[in-house]
C-alpha cells in the first residue's frame, strides 16, 4: 500500500492539502475558543487556546494521520478539541451551538478568501494555483465533514443546541459513545459493505451531494 502511495506522490496535492489542513484546523479551533470566550467561557483562554499559533491546536497523532491522509490513505485527521464549559456560556445550549458552528463556518470563510486569491492571482505559477485549489478542497471538506450531526463532530453540538429540550435529553447520552460511533460509520460500516459487495458508506453518501454543490459553487467556473 505504501509503495503505491509513494509511486503516485503528487507534491502539489500534498503541500496544498497540508497547508490547507494546518491553516484550516488552526483557524477552526481558534474560532471555537474565541467564540466561547466571547460568550463568557474562559476555559479555552486559560489553556492558551485563543491563539492562531498552530502548535496550540494540533494533536501529534492527529497531525500524523493528516500527513497519511494527504498521501492518499483513507483515514481521518483531527486537531486538539477546544475545551468548553457549556454552563459558563451565555444563551445556554444555544451558546454551545454558536461555538460549534464557528469552527466549520471559519473553514467556509477561509475557502472563500482562498478563492478570491486564486481569481485575483491568475498570473500565479500553475503549481501555486494548484496548491491553492487543494487548500480550498480540504477546507470545504473540513466544513462539510464537521457539520455531520453525529458525536463528536460540531454538527452534533449544533443539532443538540437548536432542538427542543426533549430531543436534547434523548441525544445527549450518545456523547459517551462518540468514538465508536464515528469510527463505526467511517470505517467499520464501509468495510462490512465491501465484504457484502454492497455500497454501504453513510458518511460518503451524506457528504457527496454537499461536496458536489460546494465544488460547483467554488471551483465550477475555473479551468
């Protein structure tokens, strides 16, 4: 597998992906921390997370997984989750929804800024343009993936924050199974589908139409 990855190494894709991943994850986690502070919770601030220093927001193993993902391996990568005390936030559960939404929205804004740079800088070298395109792609993926409403993703916190109290009581216990749920949907269910020779990939099925729409909006007019 690794031989195949190395033989198909694409420097433009790799460096664009990694630059986009580092920048996007840093801004994503910073916005969680900043919005929590803005809403009254100083937990992230006390741990030095209200900063744009990438070192404050990266988990070493999650970053290593990002490198493997950039090389083309079917994995997932992550930054260090920002600690938030929901009881310290203004607006209660709604405040938590705001904090959760701030991360993915920052990736969408970053994608927009990168698109403007790409359009303005059409005289840039082809490889530089390719790197920017890949930075846009990874940030659109960070935006859409994190909005999936399953724990521990931001979409779950947004969902819990806006639903009536009854559904909050029903859904909250799922948090204790966050990792098994995520790993199961991303890896185990698709693997079972491969064994049974049937398309069984709920995450890809959920992301595909969203990603197609975003790619058309952001990159459809290029070329």
